[in-house]
């Protein structure tokens, strides 16, 4: 579906609820540069004054998270465990040297 920023800004300014498609259009357009800063600012000002429903907030957050690079949280956790294990082993070795 095709959207126009003017319509999204007006809809939110007038207290309407943005659809998932409209929110996705906004985030995709802003991140790829097709939506200018001044239009994004106008929509964000309307959101600031009118607020967002829980569904709009969840959709916006998801779109923002998917718009950039993501990190595998499990990989970070595994890496941290390996580092912690290595530090524990090093402390034990130092402790044994000091005791002996």
C-alpha cells in the first residue's frame, strides 16, 4: 500500500491511530532517506502531543529494532561465560602459586 507522510502526520495530529503498515512505512522511509527530517520531526511532534497506543508502541519498537544491525544475545552470553571461566582459571592458578 502507498502512504503519504502528510496523511500520517495529519492522522496522528488529529488523534488517530497509525496502522502497522504506516509505522513500517515511516521507519523504512526515514532509515533509507526517502522521508526528510522535517516530516519525521512533524510526525514525532504529533506523537509527542497525542501519544501512542500500546500496539503502536510495540510496532514502532519492533520496526526500529529491525531497521539496524542486531546482536545475537545468546552469542554474547556464551562469550561472557567463556571469559568468566578463563578469569576463574587464572585466579586459581595465581592462588596455587601463592600458596605453594
